C-alpha cells in the first residue's frame, strides 16, 4: 500500500509518496513525470515516513542542513538502482565533509 501527501514548498506544491518501507517518490506539481510510479488507490493522509520527509523538507527549505535522512525504498530497473547507488557513494564524502 502506498500513501501520499501534498507538501507546500517555497518552490511550489509537491507530492510525497511512501510505502511501509520508505519514501517511493517526491514530485513537483506540473513536472513532466508527476506521479510516475504511484500505485492506483494510494491513500492520502498521514504516514510516519511522510511526516519525516516533511520535517526534512522544512529543515532544508529553512536553510539548515538536515541531520537525518528519511528512509527511502529505492524502486526501479537494475540500471536505475546502479545509478542511485553510485550517486549515494559520490555524495557520502561531501556529506561527511571530506570534499
């Protein structure tokens, strides 16, 4: 089951989606692939992962660096998963202050 919630950011309305394993998508309203991957019948409303994502976004948009990471449930093709894993490895040194 997927859950979704609207989030009003300084850059425009966003849609957050999660399942019981983590976030599965974040989109800006009007984006080309808006809602891509959402399951039919997703529930609107509160879910702990959506609340954590909101808290992260609130922190980020206030100009502070969030000190936590909401759980993410990476879903995609094997190629997409390889790219995401590579991006995580690239960002780790930056986040740890090594670059």
